[in-house]
C-alpha cells in the first residue's frame, strides 16, 4: 500500500495551529506588560496560564492534522471559524469602548493581540484546509 504524501496545506495548517497559541500568548504577555505599571510578574503569570491551557490543544490538533485524522480537520475548521467571529467581535468591542469611553479598560485592550493574530492566521488555515488536495488527504480509501 502506497503512502500518501502530505500536501503543503496540511503542513502549513498544522504548523500554524501548533504555533498560534504560543504566538498569541507572547503577544498577550507583551501587551499586558506595556499597559500596566510594574506588573511584569503578572504578565509572566498570564503567559504561563494561557500557554498551559491553549498550547496542548494546539499541539493535539497539529498532530491530528499531520496524521490525517478527520476529527482534527473538522475541529480545526470549527475553531478557525469561531476565531474569526471572535476576532471581529473583539475589534468591534474595542472600537466601541474607545469611541464612547475615554478610558479604555485593560482587559479590553488585551483582546487586541488575540484578535490580530487570529485575523491573519485563521483565514489562512481555512484556505489551506479547504483545498482539493488537502481534503483528499483526509478522506481515507476504503479497505
């Protein structure tokens, strides 16, 4: 039985899913340290907690994508779609707060890094996973 080579879209999508939690965690920590006074240990704690929650999920999804698992394909598409909607809502929330309230709250400012990272990566993930060669990789031939 011949093995199927992994399409480029699987490699790109699984890599993005694997590093997106790390990148987002670093952005949150840096942005939190810039918006607070002297709370660098809090930024480090936020980084550790956010990575402890999101990084294992990202790595499991990346592993599932690399192995051609259907569950990883569907969960990744679902997470990416929810990520896009969440990022748009976060941007709208930040815009409304800055428009009607002169003192924006820190917790609303912390959503900007997550939104920014997801606005660029989630459509890329969806694009690559919906290509014909990538979809064929997740459909296993009947034995």
